[in-house]
C-alpha cells in the first residue's frame, strides 16, 4: 500500500506544491514521501507523509538509523521540516503554480534579449540617425541593414538548395522583404510587388480580390486598394541571427522555430499601400471587417 489519493492531495495543498525541505516551488516535480520508511514500519497516514522534490527525496530515501552516514535526512528532521514549512505556507499564504510565472519570466527575458539583438544587428542606426527629428520613416523597410532577409527553419535540411518548383506548402528557407518591427517581433512583407487588390466600402468593410481586374473595382460603391500581406514572427520564435549572411546569400539569415502550425508567424494581416511621397503611411486593414461582399 501507499498513500491514498486523498492524503497525497492534502499534503500537496498544505505544502502549496513546494518541497518541504528546500522550499523550492516544483509544480509537478514532487513526490509524497514516507517520513518513516515503510520497511521500518512507517504507516500510510497523513502524519507520516511529506512532500519532497526529487533531489531532496534522493537525500532522504535511504536513511537507516543503523548507518547514519553522510547527510541523509532522518525521520525526525523531516518531520520538523514539514511542520515548519506548513506553518510558513499558512502564515504567508504561499501559493502553488509559481512554475508558470517563472516560465513566463524566462520567456520574457528571452524575448527582450532577442529584441535587443534584432535592434543591434539588423537596424541601420546610421540611416535612422540621419532622418530628421520627428520625421516618420514611411518606408519602414529602409531602416534595416538589408531590405531582404533569409528566413530559415532550424529544422531545414535543404539550404542552400532550392525547393522543387512543384513543392507546395511553406519551404524551410526563403528570401523575403523585411517590413518593420512590432512590439513582439519582426514583420515581413510576404507578397512584395503588386500584392493583392482589395475593395473597401464606406463603412470600412473590405474584401481581398482573387482577380486584379475584378469588375467591382470600377464600381462607385467601393474604393480599390493595393494591399500588403504582413507576417509577424515573434522574437520567441527567433533562435539566431547571422547578420552578414554566408557565401550563398549575403542577406541576413534569421533562424526561426516554425512553431505555429509549421510556420514561423504568430499572425498574418493586411495593410493598404501608403504613399511615402505624400507622407501617407501604410494603413492596417481591420481584420474584423474583412468580408466577402454578396
Ligand atoms: Zn527539495
């Protein structure tokens, strides 16, 4: 026999899923352990149960009173640790699930580190400095050291070979226009050149057109737009940057996890073309108002 599920749950709650000896928050990496080992007559009762992390469990597991060598924890010591920790949990209202918070912190730290790397290595700071104070960079692509980058999946095995012409689906590496940065990563312009035509009505509802010569472009009900398809790669999907490229492609190489359904993007959205000459920036098309007109 071992402890009942009820006793295990009780101990996990009373210890707030922390190790009673080292006080580390361990999430699921915990064991409910016998204070007096079963071989020495220890019972499956709550008084004989303690919550330990794997490390401390290993240090408590083989204690024999007859051979008290090294630093193994004795039953008495474990009992004191248990009572002391339960008291701390009660008095300081310690909560479990610190694990997800530490996970978020390390994710945030990674994001900030990669953001710094992108700003340092991919942005042409001399160019940005030369812009007049307050001048908005309408062609945001121009602030980068290269207009194009090579996006490479960390799992790609094809580079530097090309994918066959009849290959469908996203390839493991590709050359693409870099468009901008956003709060969570970098933006790529996925269909540079003409892009897709769209029509927008007076209420802001818009439809992407399959056909660049769609008859509705001539209708007075709609205004025709050229669009840019923008893919957003979060910093957390970027693994490494080789700003100077290699002997096959001199553009910066950006290694990514294709972690979102086999793609590096967390989001794809559309913008209408602005006009840098007239100081009109590209405008984001409201995804909520994307429609197919009847
Ligand atoms: Zn421990």
